C-alpha cells in the first residue's frame, strides 16, 4: 500500500516534469526530445542558455540543488513549471485512491488530467499548442468512454450533438470572435467526454460564461477546464457504481 502510494507519486513527478518540459519547449518551437544534441536540445537554462547537469533539471533533485534560481546566472526560474509539476504529482496521488489502484481508468484519467492542466498554462502563450494538447485529451476521452460503455456509439452521439451546437454558434459569429472566445472549443471536447445529461449541464454553464465579457479569458478557461474534469470524475464514479451493482 505504502509502496503503491510512493509509486503513484513517482509517476506524478515524472509526468509533471514531462508536462513542464512540453510547456517550456512547445511555444518556443524547440523539439521535446533532448538526448540527441544534433536533433534536439539538451536541458538548458532559459535565460543564459547554460547546459544543465542532471541534478539541475530532474524533478525534486532540481528543487534541492537550485532552490528556484539558475545556478549559473542566478535568474529566478518561472514558478509556473514548479506549479505544473506539483499539480500533476498531487493528481497522480489522489487518482490512485479515486480509481482504487493502477487501472486503465487511472492511466486515462491521469494523462487527460495532466493534459488539461498543461493546456490551462498553454492557452495564453500558444493557442495552436493548446489545441494539440486538447485534441490529445479528446482522443483519450473516446478511449475512456469506449472502455466503460463497451460501445463507440455513446461518445459518437454526444460528440455529434456537441458538434452541431458548436457549428451553429460559430456560424453566427465572425472568425475573429471565434478565436477570441477560446472556451467555445471546450464544447467539442466535452462532447467526447460527457454523456448527454452531463454535457447539457456543462453547456448550460459554459455558454453564458463564455458570453460574459467582464471576466478575463484566463479565468474563464481555467474554470471551465477544472469543471470539465470534475464532471469527468463524477462520470467515472457513476461507471464504478454500475460495476458494483452488476457484481452484487
Ligand atoms: Zn541561467
């Protein structure tokens, strides 16, 4: 049990570290892999460009050896990367109890959760990279629902439904506005992940919130992404209850 908890934390720290690498490298158009210096770029300081030793970029060790500052130029490291790592680590730990072990659901929920947190940070920096991340989360959603519902018709139906709503709304707006209201894209994503009742509940919150202009885009997007993940966890709980009913 304790070993499993430690294992969950290690998975979280590694995945969080990978996510922060993606967050740093994708908007700067640096290849994600860094082990072949000819093709990619080895881990380096974003300010002075100094190559980092293994204890300066590996998770946990890097916090101990640098204490939030570059060892070469002394510039403070952007806390975003640490926050992202910590969030993903906590998620990996909590999910272990939620899905009662390292199940297929655990892997799917962890990777999609990490992808959603990553996209929160990416949306303001690089929208196309955030799009790619959300697309990946959408693929995971279709696998998650096929696994739990044993059919692809569930997510296909709700996705088509969401797609028509998205197409209807965007046809009323001009292209500039569609780019401005980034959260409209969550309609498509939630269509894959949520079944019709949850999808309707989610859209009832998303649509009015998107229209409110006084709330910043960043706050809206972060709130709607967190809300989507909460709905996903509730759905996972529903599936779990059904399995229990079936077995007893
Ligand atoms: Zn530096």
